[in-house]
C-alpha cells in the first residue's frame, strides 16, 4: 500500500470506530464499483450502503442519499 493510501485508510479506520452506518459513494461505472469493493475489503466493512453520483453538487449528493 502506498504511504498516502495507508494514511487515508488509517484515518478512515479511526472514524469507523464511532460510526453506526457506512456509506460508500462512487461513480456508477465498473471502476467505481471496483474501488468501492476494495475499500470495503481493506477496511473490513461487512455492511455498507452504496451511493452513486454522476456529479458532485449539493443537490446531487442529497438526491443520492435519499
């Protein structure tokens, strides 16, 4: 794992300790799904909620979460 990636994973792991739900947000393409799967595996997340976005705007993020 690259040093920058290791730092990011460590930061996310710390945040997961207090989390009751985990949302993994990706692009809706195969690459996005692959990234989401790898994140889930590296962090040991057994249950997550998937959200997909085609653009990152406040309205689209809200739409994805509802």
